């Protein structure tokens, strides 16, 4: 099944260099502390670290024991302690408490903190305030780009989303700019750049500044990657909030892909052990189904199983020599494929169990209704019921946000009642969650002008709830049409379906959402690449509230080869979903492009909602 | 050419030494050299003179004058010496003049007599006074060695990074050593000293007596010692007029010489060339100069005047009141070419070229001769090399012309050596000029490197020449022109008689956007001279706002610094400024500043959230940000407070804040939560179990599960739980309890607001088909088919669907028809369909 690339599609650059660079730097840093040492690793860094340097490499460089940084006192007996952490204040307090405990016990050890990807002044401040700055040596491990796959680079910074889009904290922008700068020094300058969003703009400007300061190095080089497109997550929240139905996305939604690998529990492996599986292009079976709509996957897998059986069956009637050949050359490959196949079939079954239930279908139906903008009242009651029944809190929140964004905010009555229901179901601390969501623009109240709300609130005090609701509805119909709808119309995001959408042979990027919706982010990228600028998209940009924030920076001189011009890097600030990746991969196959994805982290609706949720400690 | 070798003096069989004039000096010396402390920097550096009034113990009241001249005798600076008695002068590698005072304080002056800094050589030196001092050069920089009145040595190997080292005592040393010197071996500085007939070597740890191998007997005292430029060789002059020459490690003797002069020499220095086998020492007395080496005879010169020797890498400079000369061993290439009757290829080539110019056919003969021997390449190389060692431009030219001529007859002679030599010579001739006065030889120039040479030109404020050299050599801008321009600008800002505007404009005009120029460095210099306004003006030209910040902070322009930091996009920088501001301003002003800078504010908030919660509260208070303040209290209500009373109080504060923020919804919700919390507490007291921190929904569920239906109802009423929710809740809870009886009772209590399909679903979830069927019959018509399918009654579902004539329902039922048992039903449906279509 899996569609092959067009024969003229360009080769992807080799990103394994990034891994080697990171590894060498880490080794260098470890060697800076000669002798045996214990390494304390922050939980979030463990998986990325594992992809760069495994335990045996660490041991080679005299790392004795490994500990996780957690809120427990450590029992290390080593004379040298090395901490590998993200630059977070929490971690600094952990280090400080350890050092101070040693001081009290009259013990002197060597401490080294390695910040990844960079150190922040605030962290050093905390060390200073805690009185241990002089005892600790600080270093930076500039490891900001992890190649998760041949076409996917992740910065592994899930907190980027909350830090920037909620807290307005711009500290990671520098990291992004540095990462882009690194890419341009390794893979040549990017001749054509496009972007949209505030964070994008700031990162881009900072990146340019870095390039200017160090110019000369990249100037003479031929560009390998012809285009780069930067995009803020808040330009398109809708896509990220939808349930994913492409296999890779579904696996992520169901089992949570972490740093390019997934832990399949006993329900998948049908044994009592869980299995960690690396999901990337090297997994031949996975590679063929990752971008498929889920409805095709099972059929494909069973076909594959039959083929495999046929391969095995060839054994029969072989003479000894052929058999020897078979065992030495093919059997291993077949066994490997067999193993992978059974894993994915297991995963499929497990997903089917969860997702083909009526609930899920209703959910998808509601989502599609929201995207298309009909039966809003029905969808609203569906959401309400979901909350009343104490369905997953994250799911409820997601639907509310989807409703809010597609409708340009909830009408005040719904806004209040849904929130009340939500608080009753899941606890009062979510009052803060709502405040977060409002700040991020994910869940807002329709504002038909402040005067109207004031009138309305007065009216609602006078009359019964029901009447008030009607009045509110009347008011809200006065409000302008939702931005999302307008954009959707302009960009034709909801494909008109004549008859059944054939998910086996996708026509457009909408297939990643069962043919109901073309991801906005991907459509924007498609349109801009076609025009090689934002020209003609002014209205869309205005509707996205990005008037000053969309830019095109195209170099006139044509040093780029036609091959490189079909290589496009898409940078998602705030995370991208597997559905978007699949959609763009599809677009690439159609147009003979290859896309490279750079994201602050791979995300999905649940991760976005969790980032906004307030949880009791 | 006969006269060319006239100034060549043979030493032994294999080497010639020549002495030629660099400059005729017309410095107007007021004093005799012998009355002065003299210091001349190596590599053609400047000369410092300080008439030494203290030594003569006469009119100490007369303040001496410190004078600095270029190597060509042009005055660079002259200043009245106002500090204490000076024992020794010396130049550092950076061409700074170090003046060692008797009290151990070392004053550092620039080339132009500008005072830079001072440092002390320690208390011990201060107490015992300085008897003698030496400035020496190592690979780390320039060092100072001091002999104190207590006959102890103190040294610092690098005055840039001052670490004083007190050397161990020499046992039984009663008087000052007759002579001493610093040695530098294995990157460590040692001191070699002579006391009577004995030699001692001092290192950090110990003092050891040493004996030079092969030293002639009868020595009762060493009068003078000299170390070579590279610290590799050592020469000792004894009271018997005997000179011992050997390696500095004192392991090997090279040669010896007896000059039969017992008077102590004024100076003795090595004169050798890198990579040469010849070793020679130049010894100077009052009126006599002698070059001695591994030969029975020495070369002797008469000195007409007081002279001073400056050892160089490849020779010795000798200057006096009227001349400045250079004495060195004739380099091999020159010797080969110019030696009388030389038949070396280079010599022949030079000859050939001369004949060619005379249009004589002899040119061809010579050329053939070289070519027959296949030595033309070598000849060209020789000529090029020899040109480099010539001081006079006319000689350089004729040698280069010869090389160029020879090149014509060579097929593939790489041109770069020739081109580079032409360029180098052009640079050398330019800097040797009388006005510039840096008499570098070719070897010295190569050793020094062009970068250092440029630095030295900059140090002499010869900016135009330096820029011309950069442009001529096409050096990259960052290393060359822009660096020099930056230096120029730093000098320019010190001109106090020019107005700020003019200086800033002049600098910007010259520098423009030259890459590699740091305006902030220049501004820092301007600020250093006390010109804050100028510094700010200059900073405006700095394109990297990140670079502006530290200086702005230093100049106490913190608010400007803050906006620049924000402009730079570097959050660390912003944070640095913030902390600075926090300490500098009072709290109110600080908050006000933050208020106008949202990016800084959010950064600081993030920090406070983790580190200073109280400050965060103050921040919100200051801003009248009641919404956030409310959120803050909410968070505190479950994160910081343990006791119910505390939590309720926190919630009350939150509710108040929400009211102020006109967020009635949040206020009401908070009040509800207060109520709930109190109630939960009561429930815990009365019923036991855990209620606190449960959501309203969960609280009611817990009550139902615990069999407290009444209470549950009451709570639902109190908190106005909508009917739908309550039904869902009870339904789920009762099914969980598997209390089917109660469930049925409940279902009949009134008409279900959520329909009866959920009842079917939940029973099936608990695998109770029996109960499910009970409710399936009560499900409304729209959902009937679904309900029947759920309980597995496909046949009846089909009937209902057919009755409804609903296509979607039919399809749904059909999809549930599996296996043989449902075959009949499937048939039925197909028939119904067909019928419907007919109609």
C-alpha cells in the first residue's frame, strides 16, 4: 500500500550527524570531570539521552551509577556527582539541597551541573541564593535537536508550549534560533523562508541576527534545504485538537509515543511483559502503515501476514542447499518482520477495542460537526453529557476548546454552564485551568461587545434561566461569523464530498481526518509554497490575527539546485502532531517534495490540554 | 661588488659577521648613556632612558626625566619622574615599560609615557629593598626577577597574571652575588647566580650548586654571564679573562675563549642566528667590542662612544649617541652569493642578470652553467632568500631582479615564495623607515608575525600605516582593518578637546558597519575616560543590542539597558538587567518599570512562581491584577495550606479578588467550593472516610456508594446539580454497586431525563443482560434499535428498523447479523429493503 515517493523526489539530508555532534559534546563534558562519577539525570532527559548515548557509552566515560533526579534525597556514595538537567529552578533546588546536606554532614564532593540545551541565568541565581554557587561547576550541553526519524527532528521541549503560549515566557526562543543556526551551518543556508506567528517572527529575527554575527561561514555554501516554513502552534490549534485517525497518530493518542518509541503493554503484546518498540522508518512494517488511515491498516496487515506465510511456506520442497540459503539469508529478515507484524497487529487490536466503540464514533461525529459548523447545539449537549458522565477530563476539555475555537468563543450561557459542569465533575482547581485556557485563547467567551454582555447579565438576573438563554442566543447571532469558519471557507478546508471519501486512495490531505477536514496548518504551508509568498493570502492572515506576523524572505540569487528547492523544512513552534506530519508527507508525494519536520516536541490534543491543566501537586 | 663584503669579518673558517648602520641617531641626549638606566625592547622596540640620580648619590632633589624614544631616536615621550628611586627598567612583551622601584613597586607605563598600572612585588621585597632586578621574557609573557637586600630572590614569571614566587635561600650567601641571570627551562623560570668561584641554580624547590663542564681552572670569580635569546645557551666571563660558552643546562660545553682582559665587561650578549651552527658572544667594554666564538681569533671593533647592546633573535643591536647599528652573522644565502669568488648558483644567477642588463652574451654563459648543473631552481631560491636578509632596498631589488630573471627559464617555479618575499620586503622597508623606526630583520619579522607587528603599529598610533599594510596584504577585515579602526576609535574617544557629537560622528563615519568592529568596546573605553554621554551615543551604533547592555548597566542606565535587553531577545540578558534593577530601585519603582515591559514582567513572574511566591503576590497587587491574584489564592488554597480553615480563608481571599476583577463566575464558583469544603469536612467527621478534595460529583457518588442516598439528594439540591447529571451519577454508582433493585426503583422514580438507553448500556457493561432487557423495552423509539442490538436481540431490532423504514438503522442491524443464526433476519431485512425500493 504505502505510496512510494515520486522518482524525482530529493534525498533527505543525513541528520545522524546531529546525534554524533551531541554525543561527542556530551563525552567531552563528562571527561571534564575525570574519574568515577555518579550521573543524575532528569526524567525528561532520559529518553533523549538514551537515543544519543546508551549506558555502555556512559560507563566507558567513567559514569558509575545512574540516578533519576526526583524529589528524594540521593544515596550516592561517589565522590563526584554530575547532574544532567533541563534549566529549571526546581532542579536547582534539588542540587542545592543535596550540596547543602553534604555540607551539614561535613562532606566535600565535586558537583557538576550540565544544563541541556542551555543554561539560564535564573538557574545560576537560584544556586547563588541557596549558597552553593561556588561549590558547583556549571556547563552547557547544547543538545537541542534530536533526529527521531529520517525526516523528523525534535527539540524535545514539551514545556515550550506552556512556557510560551501560556506564560508568555520567551526564554526558549533563543534555543530555537540556536538550533536553526546549527542547521544552517551544517546543511547550508536556507534561501527561502516563510513564517507566521509572533514566536516564529521573534525566533526568525534572532536567528538572522545570529547568522549575521557569524557570517562568512555559511555564505559560500550551497543550500541543501530550499525552503523553511515556520509556524506557531497558536496559528492552528484546531488541527492539534482533533482526534487522530492516521495510524501513527492513533498510536500516539492511544499509547503515547515518547521520544520516538512506545511502550506496548500486555494487552498488545499478549504476554505478561510490556515491550518497548522504536517507531521509525527502520521498522519496515510500521513505515508502510504509519501514514495510513486506520480503516486500511488492518486489511493491510492481514495481507502482509498472508504474504509472510507464503514466504515461510516456500521452505517446503526446498533441497538442502536452498534450505541452507534460506536459513542463512532470508529467515532472519522474515523472523524480524514476523515479530514487527505481530506487534502492530496487537496494537491494532487494542486500538480497535478502544476506538471502534460507539462512543468513539459519536465523538468523531461531534468533532466533524464542530469542524463543519452545523448542529452546534447538539454538539454542545454532547459535550455537556460527556462532562456529566465524567468522561476523561482531558477529552472534555478538548471538545470544549474545539467548540470555542471553531465558534470564535462560546456563547456566554454555554461558557458558564459548561464550566460549572466541568468544575462539578472534575474538581474546583480547574478554575485555574479555565483561566489558563482563556489566556491562551483556547477557551473563550464570545464577546458581542462588552455593552451587550452587560445588558445580558442584567437581563438574566431578571428572568429565568431559560429565557436568558434565548436572549443570549439572539445576541450571539448578532456577533460576527467565526474566524475559523471564514478561514475554512477561504482555504476550502472542508472538502465537498460527492459520495464516499475513499480513504484507501486519498485525494487530498483531508484523508488524515477521514476526509472531513484538511489540516489548516498544512493547507497554509501548501498555499504559501505554491505562491512562494503570502501574496493573495492577506485575508486569511488577517483572519488569523497575524497581520504583522506573516513574512516571506526569499533570496533572489539562485544558487539552490532544483533538487534542494523541493526539500522543505517545516518548523512547528509549540509542537506538531503526527496527523500533520502524515498530511504533509502525503502532499510531498503528490508534488514531488520532501518535507523535513522540526518541532519543539511531538504533540497531540491530550498533551496540549495537559499543558494547560492545573493539577493538584 | 668588490666593496660589498668590506664589512664582513670572518670568525674562524666558516662564518662571517657584519655590522651595518640602521639609523644615524639624532636624538638630543642630555646625558651620557652610562649615566642612565637604559632599557631597549627587543624586536626593534623602543628605548627608554632614565638618568639615574640615585646611584650617584648626589642631588637627589633633582627630579630625573624618563624619556622614551623609538629605535630611530625619535622622541615618543618625556616625563618627569615623580615616584621613588628606580632600580631597573625593562620592556614587557606587550611593549609596556616596567619600572622597578627600590621598594618593590613596579610601575607600568605605555609607549607614550601614559601610566597604566602598578603592582608590588611583595612585603619581603618592600622590607629588604630591591638590590637588583631583571625583566625577562618567557613563552607566558614577561617576568620580573628581583634580588633583595637580604640576598633573596623573588620572581613572577608573568606580570599579566601576577603570582609571586620567593626562591629558596642560597646557603651561606653573605654578600650580593657577583652576577646572576634568569634562565627559562622546561617552561619554568630559574635563577643562576655566581658567588665567588661557585655557581648556584635556584628553582622553586631547591638551591643546587652547579659546575660548568670543562671550565678552565683558576677561576676565582665570575664577572658576567649571558643567556642567549632563546635561553638555550649560556656564556660565563671569569676574572681571568676567560669565556666559557655552553648550553644553558650546564651539561655541555660548546667552546671557550681567553681574551686576556681582566676588566669586567660592561655588557656581554649572545649573537647567534636561529638554525645556525655558529655560536658567538659579543662582549663590550668601555671602548672595545669583541665578537668571540669557536675560533682562536676574535673579531674586534673599537667603540667611539658609549654604546649599549640589545640582544635580538638573530643578532645584536648596538646603539650610541650618534648611531644605531646591527651586528649579525651573515646568513648562508647571502654568504653563498656574495662571498668572494663564490660559484654558488645564486651568485652565478646574480652575475648573469647583471650581464643581461649590460646586454652581454655572458649572461647566457652563466645561465647555461647553472642550468647544466641543474641548479637554477636553487639559484632562484637563494636569490629570493638573500634579498630578505638585505637591509638596503637597492640590494634587495637587484637580488629580486636576478630571481625574477632566473624564474623566466624555469618551467614550473611556484610564484608564491617570490611574491610573498616582495610583499614582506615592502612591509619591512616601510616600517624600517626612520619615521616609523622599527628596524626588524626578516627573521624577526617572521618570528613576530604580522598580527603582532600590526598591534605594535597600533600601539605607536600609526593607524594609517597599519591599515595600508592590511589592505596591501589583503588581510581579512576582522583581523585587519576593522581591528585597527576599533583601536583608532578607542584612541579617538580619549581626545577630550573634541565634542561628543564630533567624536561619535567621526568614529561612525570611519567605521561604518565594518564587520568585527565592536562599538560597545569603544563605548566602554569612552566611559572609562569619563565620557558617559559619548559612550551612550556610540552604543547607538552597536548593532547587537546584547552587547550594549552590560555597559549601560555599568553606566547606571538600567532602564535603557532593560529595553535594549528586551530588544535583543536574549532572556538571560533581560534577567540580568532585572536583578540589577531589583537591587538598584526600590520595590515600587521596580514594579512600575516591570509594568511597562510585559516580556520582562512575565519572565520575572516565572521566576517568582518558583522562587518568591510572596513577591508574586505583591506584583499582582501592585498591578491591580485581581484575576491573577484570585488564581494565586486558589492555588494557595490547595498547595500551600493544610488546614481546612486556612484553605477556606485562602478561598475567601480568592473570591474577594474575583469580585474585584468583576469575574462573578469565578467568585461564585469559589464560594461554592468554600461551602463544599466545609461540608466535606463535616461529612468526614460524621460518616468517616475521605471527602475533602473530592469534586462535587465524586462527593455525591461517594455518598451514593456509601448508601447515603438522602444526603446525596440533599447535596445535589444544595449545589443545584442538574437532573441529567444526577441521573448519570446515580445510574453509574448503582450499577457499580450492582444494586439492581435500587436501580430499578430509581428508574421508576420519575421519567428519566437521559432516556433509558444509558440504563441498557450500563447493565451490559456489567454483563447483566437480564436487567438490560428490562430497560430496553422502555427506550424511546429513536434509540430502540440501538438498545435491542445492545442486548443482542437482532431479530427484534430488525423488526423495529423495518417498521421505522429507516435505511441507516437497517444497515446498522445488518452489520450485526453474523453467522447462521441471523441469516433469517438478514434475509428479512434485504426483503424489506427491496420492498422499500420498489415503492
